[in-house]
């Protein structure tokens, strides 16, 4: 099973990306690649261009972006949203997600982080 690559939206600390990378996951953050201050749409397009699923706390906008992608037949590598969680809880949930879903499981899907 190919492990998904993840891109963290700017509302998630880049510390999460660093900790996950140190554990062997392929994760980058908007802060690390200079994408802070860009629109949610641009964040999604960046994730698509980099073949990465995107994770965001922005539960207000990303569901409509998922609908836009579906209606316009825009292929993406997964849109994952979560309510704001403390760091430790978020870390464990993201690790569980990445350990249990493949690239194909996430492809073109919208997921609420369990």
C-alpha cells in the first residue's frame, strides 16, 4: 500500500510536518513552501500539483472546494478536514490516517479526520 503524501494548510503548525517527517511520513506545510496568505483554492491547487492530500482546520471552506472539484471533474489527492485539536491529539489522528489509508483511498475523496 502506497502511503499518501500530505500537505498542511497554513492554519496548521509546521511543527506537525516536522514531527511527522521525523517519523518517516512525507509531509510538508504551507509555511515551509511559502504558501501562507494564499487562498484556499490556491492551497488546494498547490496540493494537487504536488500530488499531495491536503489537511486543513478550515471546515467552513474546504467542503465547498471538494464540491467544486467534484463538479468540475478536478482530480485531487484527497481533502481532509478537522476541527481544531490539541497538538498531541492531531498528531495521533494524522498518523492513524496515514497508516491506514492509501493514496488510492484518499484520491478524490473528502474526509473528516476521525
